[in-house]
């Protein structure tokens, strides 16, 4: 089920972004690990709340808006985790001109590592499943398999 979520969430990233063959082949530039501003985290939480409510978030790129049908699929996939509670900051990095914020999305029935990708203006340009973190579990299927695919942004 977690792989299904990864595939659905990848749909939100837009046609200009493709997956790299291996995360190891694209070494991200790690940034200082201080938490982002409260406004940045609130913007990402608003995105998740909008998706869960079936709304098109206002803080996404035009490319993502053009593919808003994928938001309904993401809503269905994320609903298995229950009610969205919060985002816990993990780390951030940059890759190929994109800023990536790694969070754990905490729901009432489980948690999921996610990445919000922003452009230079801070607009959300991608939303992906992150590599599983120690202790993360899907609500019904147990821990995700090692090496579950992720989709780092790439132009």
C-alpha cells in the first residue's frame, strides 16, 4: 500500500519532474538543520489539510494545479492513515535548484515520511513520499519494504 501512495503522490509533481534512477546517484546538498519558519510549516500543513478535504491547495505551482486530478487520488491514499494531526520537521536539503523539506506527516492511525519541494519563490512544486524512517508504519500493512521507491525532483 505504501508503494501505491508513492506512485499517487508522485503524480502531483508535474510532467517536468522525473525520478532519478537511484537516490544515491543524486547527492543532495544538505542545508543547516534549523527548523524552517513556522509560516513554512503552516503552509505545508495547509497543503495536506486541503488535499485531505478534497480542495486544490492555493500554494502550489501551476504545473501541479494542471494535474489537480491527482490530488483526489492522494486524498484517498492518505485517508487510510486517519485524520491529519501535524507535520514534524526532519531535515531539509537542495537538489538541482529545488529546496526539499523532509517531514513526518502524523495522522491518527500512523505516520508517513513526506517531502515538500519548493521552487525559488517558495511555491510547492512537488510532494513525495520520503524514505521510510525508523518506526514509521502504515496503518494496516506494517513497515514499508526496504528500498521503497521515492521520487526526488529533477528537471
